[in-house]
């Protein structure tokens, strides 16, 4: 999904992303995961352009992501492969 507003030029200001679908496309997180994070209070700044539509800007999204910086000693946990269920 592309941003709703095609103003990607630096002269025109930030890009606007629809919440949560546009942010999911950019971050790689699923829309339900983003909704759960928002319910916990962990989301980029959102703007209500109508009663049912929320958006965020590229500047707010960047600020939200950079606030999650990890120390250099951070070790990413390896993904654990799921085992197939055995049929009895």
C-alpha cells in the first residue's frame, strides 16, 4: 500500500501514512500487532482526519522508531522453528 498522499518530496513536507495499514507496510509489523501496541500506549503520534480514519506522518513514524533504539550489546533472540504436530 502506498501512502495516501503522494507528497514524498522533501520540499512538500512529510509523507502521510494511513493507520494501521500504511504503517504496517513500512515497518513490516502486522496491522493487528500495531493495534495491540496502540492499545498499550505504544504507537506513533496519530491524527484523526475523520471520525474513522487515523493517519501518521513520516516524521512522527521516524521519531517513534528511533525512540526504540537498542544498546550495542543487545542480542536479537533467534527464531525458534515450530515442530509439526504428531498425529496419533
